[in-house]
């Protein structure tokens, strides 16, 4: 029985990298959005520019589920290389759209799916003589075919094409024509629409469609960053590139045409973080964007920044490691390497945004926190939220908000005779005052070093002075617990002994998993951790439950280790739920894994079994 | 090692510079390097240069990496902010500092291990970007702090104190600096203060990447027969191409040398260098000729010193990046944060 569904299904495009499919697929996703139906697209792409398989998955969900679901209801199979796997991946009762120009043997299909053949190559060959056009427009032709098969609003599609080719009439006409070639062919030759349909809805609201990397970069603009140093690495390059774009639009002095920013593509990640540290030491807000291998390279410098107390912001867009790992696949796998980055005793502040809206918010807040705490701040994104378009609440900014530059002693304060000790804890919060270089001719200068020093920044190797400083750094870390974004708790309708902790990009899948679990009669309280060091509410949440599941996208349960270690929790009470094959975690996976363990934890009373 | 404070009092009649500072205002803590170390002579030249140029001490930022040479910023300019960063990475930290505030003078102090071995990449990249700085390498061809291992500037065939012969080829940092586009390149000798101090002054006045390689013999591990970085060896093989007699700021130039023996070099910032030529064939503006001159003399075992190259119209990184004139670290909230109206428009473009 073919699947029947309105506004709730998964479409997957199987393409060849470099064939120009990306913009056509995005046109499809945006068209659905314009019909008022939420979509969550995901690029599944190889580390390659041309020739390898690539997929674009569009989850359509009027209910607003934005996490990956798993399974495919409609496959657009445009890549012969992956045909068998793609056909096998279709849900029973699902649909397959393929290029029927060349006949296929029956054994290449399945009996339990609906096969839809459209002679895409033939249509294009008839229409175009230029081989490049034949290739490129084929993508638009299949989107046109989909518009008829799924009963889409073709007017919205034309409008989108119009916006994309504004001022380029010829391109607009050509694309519109290609769209109708596919649409008209289906209308003349096939039964349509199929069992999967799109119906105009009003479920998108004022939400925006944005990649996390772009939002995080905009956060850096709003957070007052002026220096960015980076080295290209997937999946973080687009963050630095977005910062460049945003700055060119928002940070060029209108009168002089000069830049209120400096961006350096450095020779490596060591230089990137070095430039950031130098700029931050000198009173500019500075950041780098990188991924796991870059974090590894920055370790020595991060220890210096921790010990010398330099504000620095690091956007870590995580991918699967170790080593080169799977550079184009998502994971939450740098938690430990960032939390304890570097040699010696170090601890760092981490922020875990769940989506682009929080990437923007935390991206801006990171600079205030860095200046306030005088320490590196890591914004932990991942490929799933960084490089995919995600529906998110609109970005907001309060115009009364002031950038918090932290404890900086001014020339006037020095002149007035205020005592200055670079590492002197005057307020009991572990945070000392600093001066920017060049502040005062005779007062307030100090020597910054990675070697130990006394409270007045004078070199010393005396044990008590070293220990005193290390203790103050711990006090500062305690202060951080109340400054970083708090965890968000959501309780089940009825009291429960079970809780779940999750963070970052797992969010939408987790929300949906809770619905699935509740439908099965399971009750779970939820805590979304948004930062490290952990707020005291993390410990109390665990204390209130017998068992707490910790859901994360890595092999070694890294956040769980951090909770065990930093909150002194008995590991037995924290049950790891781990997903780490490089695909985004799904609601189905979480719900199944938690349900299995809940069933195992439920001890059936002996009497019941006997009777 | 302990921190030793110098007494603050000084004789009331000590000479003052234009800003009213005395020599002592440019000094730092007492050096903890070995007695007779060439590096201390370089520190003295830096102090001398800053005093004579009447630079406000707090307008200098001194940055270094790790090693004996990188410890020296503690021993000069005590009223300047200093940053002893990580091994071989001073150039990136200095680059960032320079981006944040283009109004300060950046003095990078490094050694041959720091710049030619572990930090060779950062050395080259900071220079090729044209960071406005004075980059001094205190070059002794040896690792002092870890007790006498060869560094990458040790000449092939030179002998360590323990008698080991170095078989690796040497990196000539001056050659590399010329190749990657330093706009001011000089070499000097820590034992020749009259040559070194004016070179440092000229480098400070230079608006661009200024590099000075200073041969600075290590009295503990590299001052023996068989070393090519010892006092005796350098004195015997020094081939000085010119001598900078003075550098004026924006004051009128008075030159009373014989006609033809002095070349006046105008710097971009309006200052002038008076260059007394010792080798009549040498042209400080010809980068290619300088590179070949160096190679030619190196083959003869000679160490060429003096001002080797200066670009008449240098550009720095801020010019390349087209940054605003005000230091980036002084920009206020309203200049940095585009505000909610811009954000609303941005949101609208994403629907």
C-alpha cells in the first residue's frame, strides 16, 4: 500500500557531487517553506569537489520536527553509482523517481514501492544542445516534475526563481522554462499527485531559514569582534567566510570606505589562535573558527591563554574524528579536548548552542564572557547545525545592550592611584583587573608570560605563589558557573524517576523522541545543558532522578564523563545513549534506545511473574 | 632565578630626552642571562635607540617567544607591556596585537631556535604579510637554555662545544626575509653597538616589516674555536657594507661628510637615514642585488652586515586590509554593533 501523507514525509535526492544539483534541491526545500510548511534539509556530502555521491535530504513536517527522522519516503535517484543502496533505503510503500530515458531491468526495482519514471535526459536532450545546459537544467526539470507529483504551488517556485535571478531576466526565463518542462511532462503523462502531498499551511510563522555558521558569524559581528584569524577546514570555513560577508555589509565606514574589522586567513591553526590571542591581549575582540584537528593544533596556545588569562573566542564546528576522521560528517566529539584543552591543569568554558538562533545569541555572548572571565570561550557547533539551513526563530538584538568589556583598568584609575596587580583577586571572584598595552606612561604595565608569576605579574618559581594563582583560577571557574547560559529543564506531565540530559544539535531529535516515548507511556524529565562549567542545577537534576540518560553524538560519552568528573556523580546513574556513525542523531534512534533501556530497568515484581 | 628590582632613584643631572625621560626610564629588570652574553648588548642598544628617539616607553609593545633571547624583553623597557608567548609563535601574537592597535610600536624579539627552527613558518608568514614591526633575531646558532644543541642557523661544518660537527645546512634568515618581502632588512653584530643602535632606530621608524638579524655569540655554548658564531669569528669575517651614522626624526638634516660618501635615504614616515657607504657597489634599494651579494659573500665565508635593503615605499598589513585609521581596540559599541534595525532586515531576507 503506497504511503499516504500530507505535509509529513522525507524526500531524499541522490546526486553526483558537482552536477549543479545543490541549488535545484534548495529551490525545492524553499518552495515547501514558502507554502507555510516547515522543512529541515540536510546535506550529506563527501570530502570531494566533483564526482562522488552526495545526498540532500528534506524532512517535511507540518508538526515542526526539524531533527533527522531516518528513512526515505520519496527518493529522487539521480546517481547510478548509489542506485542499489538508494532504492534499498526507501521505506516500504515509498516512492522512487528516476530518469527513465534508458530502460532499466526489473530486478533493479522493488515490488513494494511506487516507481515513477520521467525521461529527464530525453527531455533535456530534446530541449538543449549545450551539454552543460543539459546537465544543469536536468536538476530543475526534476524539481518541476516534483511540483506536479506533490501538488506544489508552482507560483511560489516561480517567485523564488525570480528572487534568485533578480535583474537577470534571461536566466530567470530559462529556469522557469525548465521547471515547466518537468511539470508539464508529468501532468500530461502520469497520474498525479501521488500519495505524498503538500498542502498550504501556516506553520512557519516568522521563522528564518539560516545556516548555523552564518548565524554564529553574525553573532560575532554583533558581539563586537574586530579581528578574525582562521585556517580553512570543513565544516568551519563557511563561518569565517560568512563573517567576511557580514562585515563587508555592516562594518565598512560609510564615509571613508575603510574597514572596522581585520580578517586574516592564517598559515595554519597555530597562527590563527596566536593572532587571536595577540589581538585579545591588546584589547580587541577576536575569534577563530575551526574544527577538531584545528583544536588539536591549538592546544599549547590554549594553555597559555588560560594561564595568562587572555580572552579569546573559538568557534568549534565539530566533525567526526579522530585525525581526519569523517571531515564532512557530524559529531559532538571535541567536548573533552576543548573542556580540558592543553597541558597542565586547565579547564575551559564551553557553550552548546542548539540551533542557528542560539548560535547567534551565544556567538555574541561569548565575547562578553571572554572579556568578563578573561579566558578562552568555546562555542561548540557541529556540522549538522553549522552547514545546514535550519528553520529558527528570528534573531533579536536589544539596542540598550552594552558590550561588557570586563575588568579593564583605565588610565584615569591608574592616575588616581588605584592599586593594580594583574593577577590580584580584588573582588573575591577570582577575576583580576587588566590593562591594555599603552594605557599609562608609568603605571599599569605588566609582563604577560606562560611561566608562573606572583599577583603583580612578577616572574617567580616559588611554590606557594604558583599554587595561589592556580587556586584563584579555580575560583574564577566557579564564578563562570553563574555567568554562562543556564540549563533548561522541562518536566514530564507526571512525576518520573527518569531524566535525560542532552545538548547542542541533538535538540530537535530529542524533542521529537520525547513525543514518541510519551506516546508509548514513558515519562522523562529533560535537561538541556547549554554550557560548561555546569550550573548547580545539573547536579540537582541528577539528584532528583534514579537514572539519567545522557544523549550525545560521540563514542566515548564525553559529556557524561565531564558530568561524572565535575559534579562527582556515581557513573552508574548516568546511562549513555550514543550515536556516532556521522549521520545526525534521529528521534527514532533516541526513542528506541531509551525505551529498550527503560524496559530493561523495569523490574517486574516476582509474584506477578509466578502468577 | 628570581626577579631583581633595580633601584628607582637616579642622579638628578642625568641627560633627559625630548620627552623628559632619562635612560633609566627605558631599562627593565636586571638581566639573568650569563655574564657577557651578546643578548644583553642588544638590550642595551634597544634601550639606547628608544631613549634617543624619545619614544614614550608605554607606546611600545615588546613580544617574544621562548628561549634566552625571548627572555630579554624583561630586561628593557620596564614601562612597556610585554608578552612572552609560546616557542616559535611570537610572530602570530605580534600580528594580532598589531591588528588590534595600529598606533603602538611593536618590537618582536626572537632567537634562531625560535625563528629558524620551531617558528620558521610564522617568521616567514608575518614578514610576507607586511606586519608593521621591528623583528630582531638574536642569533647565536645554538640552544642556550637547553644547553648547547645546534639550531637551524648553525653553519654546516661548525663545531659544537662538545666537538660535534653540524652536517645540516644553515638557514640564513636575512636571505629568507628578503625573499618573502621584508621592506627593511639589516644584519648586525651584538659586539658592534655603533652599528646596531642606529639600525634599530631606523627599523623603528620604518613603517612595515623590518627585520634585523643580530649575530649574538653565546658565551656559554658557542664562543669556542670551530664555531662560526663566536666573537672572534664574526669580528674576523665581518663584511660591513655601510654604516648608519644617525637617523633624524623630522628635524633638519645636517650632513658634513665628503660629497659622494653619504647616501640619504628618505623613509616613508618623513624620517631620513644618513648612510655612509663602505662598499661603493652596494645599493640598498636593489633587493635582487642584495640577495646575490649575500650569497656571493657567504660562499667566501664572510658575514655581511649593515643595512642590506630598504624599500622606499613600504606598505603594511593595515594598508592591505584597508582598516580604519583609529585603532580597532578603541572602536565603541555603536561602531561595532549594527543594531536591531539592521538585524530585522537581515531576518526578512531569510524568509
